[in-house]
C-alpha cells in the first residue's frame, strides 16, 4: 500500500519530533522514521533520541539520586532525624 507524505523526518530525536509536530500542526502529513541498533544487552529504545533514552536525562536522574542520597546521609547536621542505614532500590 503506497502512502504519500508532505514531509519525511529522519530521526525521532528531540529535533526530529519537534519538526514533525510543528509540520503536523501546520496541516502537513508527516512520517517519522527512526532506527536504533540494539545494544549488546538487547536494549531497544525508540523515539526520543539518545539524550532522552540513554544520554542526558538518565545521567541527570542518576546524578540527582546520588545528590539526594548524600543530602539524606548528612541531614543530621541540619537537625533532621533520618533512619539509618539509608537504603536505595531502583
């Protein structure tokens, strides 16, 4: 079955998705194509791109979790009573 599109966006990262959304809102018929080679562990992530799925955002989440753990660990210096030992489980 043949389909016609006004715009073909190659890449489903943040830029590609923003472009596709804008074009769609302007009344254009849009297709987005994206492919990601599975990782050695078989991980597959799709739309959103590297930053959202395996780059910036996950890194920031891990960093914030580490900062929060450190703050909780030292909260007693500021008058907080926190049960010890501190435990974390994703």
